[in-house]
């Protein structure tokens, strides 16, 4: 059975911990909080509103002791960018795979994360877009942007009022990818509108707008269990792997597209209009 440590016990991390406690496929063995946090050395159940679990919360400056005592195969990280980078280096050095669901990284921090995984020969799946639905949104949006070349594109992302990073990591990554689809895309920044209100779990919309019609591709999370399901899917993929991956790799989106094209266009008769 796969042994899992969770790093970061905020809204997302706490919900994922609750989900994993009731999942028969994995064993949640430990948790990590920031150094100096009041959560340190307490039982995980006490923090997430569950009964006693026997799972100890370690401060991030005791990762080596956490790994030695609980032997996790991988860590699910939903902490902060600065803390996540420090933690990732410690886990890579101890041969623990990393599912990085933390959002808000700068381009420099992303590059540092990849460099750490490469330096230690670690296993990393970087997934600020941790749900399979969001990964599918990105994939379909990229395809649509190529098919509808010349259409204007805009992104709207909505989250709860306590979310700090604006725009969301998913929206920023989506805008960057779509911009790369545009010839000379550096001269055509894609606008991103952000909403922070109430208890919205997460919603992302991509609008492709022409002169006479519009396509909208959207994804909405109803529950933070969507993040937990995605994190577990990513964990299953990276388990016993080394290298750097994204959710599109875990979902084999390129293979799905090639299979679709092969099935629908291979040996198709060529239809020629007769005048």
C-alpha cells in the first residue's frame, strides 16, 4: 500500500487529508506544517476535525525525522511557494516522490523546482491544476485556440475570498500556454479577470470570441474532494517513477488525442466536391 505524507494543512490540504483517511488504496502516515506553527506535534485528527488518528504533524524543519519515522513513498504538497521549495529539496534528497499541488509560484520558482528534481534525480509531478477536469480544460482550450486561430481569447477565474494569489496558478499557466499558441504571442497578452468572493471552490472559463460567434470552455469544482481525487490520481502515476511530469502526462492526453485521430482519420476516403 502506498504510504503518503501531506505537506500543508490549509483548506485544500486539510480536505485532502480527510479524504485520504477514508481511502483504502493509500495509507496516510504523516503530515508537515510550517516551522513554529501551533499545529506541530499534534495529532492530525485534532487539526482537521476528525477523531484521533495516531498521525503526527511534524514541523517542516524536521522533515528528515518525519521520513525516517514514517517512511512515506511520496508527499502531497499544498503549502506555500517559499515553504514548498525548501520542503521539496528535503524530500528529493531523501528519495521521496513529490506531487506539487501548491499554487502561486513565479516563473523563477518553477524553474528552481524543476532544477531541484533534476539535481536529485527525483520524481516530481507539478500540478497546480490538480483536478483532472482542469487539465482537460487546458487541453481542450489549447486545441480550440489552434482550430479557431484569430479568435480573441480571455480567461475568467473565480475563487473564494480567502485565496491569496491573483490570478490563480491555473489561470496564469493557462494564459501562458494559450499565448504560446498565438503567432508572435508575446505581443498578444491574454487578459485574465479574477474574482474573489464568498466560498467559491474554483471556477475557470476560457472564452474564444470571433466576430460572429463564441465558444466558452469552463470547469467548476463543486467540492475540494475534486482536488483530493486529482492528487490521488497524480500519486498513483508518480509512484515508483523518477523524472518531471505534469497532469497531462498522468492522464496520457497526447495518447488520447493520437488514438482519436488514428481512429477517425486513418484510411478515411478523400471526399472531393464535383463541380
